[in-house]
């Protein structure tokens, strides 16, 4: 198991190019199951979750053909299995994204029920009830979701369009419904749909494959099912830049007191985060596809509350909390999406942070002089927060279990080294 050894403090300076968005690529890969024709994706990030999704799909009989850096062609002509096994699902919950495509095209799916994870219980009940509303029969047995298209409620083994109202927006739940609805008989209307940019990107891919989708990026999405979908043809689908990776490097620039420019980014996807940085006294300059941060003076305490898009993203909460340990005053960080997403707090306290937890609120007092220490990563974004704190801390910080980080960040150590950080990947 690798660790990062960081020697701080080191101000970061320079430019980073944003990678493709992990959370847009994962559903795009699953979408390849919807057609027998080739689907070519571009701008794929080199992260472990993308590899895991590749392993999952090839286990089902999908062929994956790399076509140079960041490019992959998938062919799901025939399928040998409609099962997502426990061993893969437990390492990546996003495996649930194969449920909608398998049901829609093959009329059946067997997906291991994702368990709880470091950030909370994370049920998939909303995915399942949406599939049931579209005519699927669902049973959960021995830890697996068994789903098949019910012949009684759905004609000829196809799912049927339905009116689905989510009690709360769900990102992968909305994506699963789009997949299922794309090949269903009739019209599906999704209300209270998630608005995340990744949803819009997946809808763009589905439209290129021949799906009839309106309203992606708004609360109500309408899908008219079609009988078959095609591939991407002569125009590969280039996935959008990763807003969370972008935000993480901006936070790294700000916490280290440096000057960092992220290129190939989409500032409009990060409005709530950039506003929070500005309120905290960070100088933020956003161009058409670049975002540059500089520390103009001392950081000021700033409150945030996570919310579904376009609110402050939960996937940047840990990184912002780390930044607030260096801000003058008391910041209140409220997490509303996941019940247990504060595992980074105990580790940040080991570095000297002054943070008190009160249910879903972390109260951060700053600025404190962080001091290097060994810490252990617990999930993807918590790991990023520990690396940021390590950049600001005096002395050596060893961040253990960075396999969490590698799930969603492409060679973060190399990127940070290019920006001037002293960071090494070491065994242990
Ligand atoms: N929820 C339910 N039942 C469901 C589905 C969701 O109660 O059936 C609850 C969740 O427990 C949570 C809330 O609804 O409290 C929202 O969860 P959502 O379904 O939107 O999350 P997700 O689709 O499982 C995606 C990202 C996460 C990101 C969240 C929130 C992917 C592959 N994952 O997860 O990304 O935190 O949306 O924006 O898109 C990450 O990249 O580090 C990550 C965790």
C-alpha cells in the first residue's frame, strides 16, 4: 500500500491541465452497454475507478480497445454475463451504473448490493424504485440485486416509460433512469432530477447515440424511448473536465500561499466553490477555460453548506475545510449530503487543526500552524484534504492508504511536484 511523503510548507506555483471528469466517465463507460455498436470516449482520466469500471465491463464480455492516451473504444456486441460481482462493487459503488443499461437492453441484471462506505450508508433504494416503476421486478437476495423486466407490466421484455419523482436529487440514480428510459417503450419524465454537469454530459453522449432526451441540467428531464441506440460513429465523445480535481488544485494553490492556474477547466461548473474562495480572501481570476488563484493576503474564515448542484459540492467539502484551518476566525462547514463525511477531521486534528464536530457541522478555528505527522486517508476526498494540509504543514506528513486518492486523481504526486511541492510516493 503506497503512502505520500510530503515535506512542507511549500508554496505551489504554475499551471495544471484539468483531467477528464471521473464522475462523467464512469456513466459514459456504462452507457456502452446500451448498444452493439462501438462507443469511443476521449479525455479519460488515468484513475483507478475508470480501470475498475473497465474490468467490470470486460467481465460482462464488452471489448475495450485503447486508442492512445485517454481514448477508449468499447464494443458490447454480445454479452456473456449481466452480473456485477461483489468484489468489484465493494471497491467502487458506481458499479450500480450498469443496472439501468443491462435492464434496458438485456432485460435482466444481477448487481451486488453496494454496502455502506466511509462517507455513509448510501442506499440505492431510489435507483431500485425507479426501475420498478418502469416495469422491473426487483428482489434482493444474498447480497445481490436481482432485476428483470417483468413480462406482466412491460411488453415484449422492454421497460416501460414512467413518471418518476425523486424525493431528493440523486446523481447516479438520475443517470440510471436516463439509461433505462433511453430504450424503454414510451415516455419517461424524471422530476427532481439531479442537475450536476456530469448528468448533462451523459445526456449529451446518449443523444449522440440516438436517444431522445430533453431537459438535462434542469429539474425535469423527459425521455422518449427509442428501439435501439447506435454508437458514437465518427465523433468520439470527449468527457467534460473534472470540476472536483480542478477545485482540489485551486484549494492546494490557496492553502500553500502560491499561484496556481488550472487550464482546460469550466469555471461555470464551480461557481459556488469559487464564490467561497473569494469570500475567504483568495484572489480568483476565471477566464473562458482557465481559473487562477493567488493569495492576496491573509485568509478569512468563511462558512459553507454542501448542497446538490449548483450548491457547494460535497466532493470539495473536505478540501475547503482543510483550507479554513489557515483562515482567520471561525468557519462553520455544514455537510448536508452524506451523514458521515467528516472522517478527515480527526486526521487534520492530528496535524494541529482546531476543529470541533457537532453532528453535521464542523466548526473550524484558525489560523493554526499545522505540523507534519503521519495520517491515514479514509476516502477519496478526505485523502485530498490531508494532502492539502500536508502542503501547508511544517515538516514531514506521511499520508497513508493513498489508494483512495488514486481512485479519483490522476498521479496527484507528479502534478503537485511539477507545481513545486516536495512530495514522494513511498511504500507503506
Ligand atoms: N440516496 C439515497 N437513496 C438512493 C440514492 C441516493 O438515499 O437510492 C442519498 C445518498 O445516500 C445521499 C444523497 O441521496 O445522501 C445523494 O447521493 P447521490 O445518489 O447523488 O450520490 P451518488 O450518485 O452515489 C455521486 C458521485 C459522488 C458524489 C455524489 C454527490 C458518482 C460516481 N459519484 O454519488 O462522488 O459525492 O454524487 O454529489 O457520480 C466522489 O467522487 O468522491 C464521490 C463520492
